[in-house]
C-alpha cells in the first residue's frame, strides 16, 4: 500500500495543478461571459422595468431570444456547480 504522501505525489504527477488551474480559469471566464450576456444583453432586451405587460409582450414577440436566455442561464448554473464541485473535491481528492 502507498503512504498518503506517495498517493499525493502520484496524484500531482499524473494531473499537475496547472491543468486544474487552467480548467478552473476557463470555467470562471465562461461564468463571467455568460452572466454578462444573460443579464446585460438578453434580459435587457426582454424585460421592461415596472411594466409587466410590456415584458410579456416582448417575451411573446421574441420567443427564441427568451429560449436562448433560458439555455444560457442553465449553462451558467451548470458551470457554477462545476466550480463548486471543483473547489471542494479537487483539493481533498486522494
């Protein structure tokens, strides 16, 4: 059986920390870009502050934009879940 230090050395040599850092960095960039696109571009074109009827009209007229907003939000939340898992699991992996 390998000792804990040997297991850690084996783990870091097979998957260097630089690889983990790059994947995390790319995921953070994805979260930032999707957040800006979702909130700043897509939703700004659909939602009218203080006028629910106008918002519903915009959503009905731009159904594909609304669907794209939903898809971007799902991808955004999935990326946040990946980062959460990454932050808790990778440092404690055997």
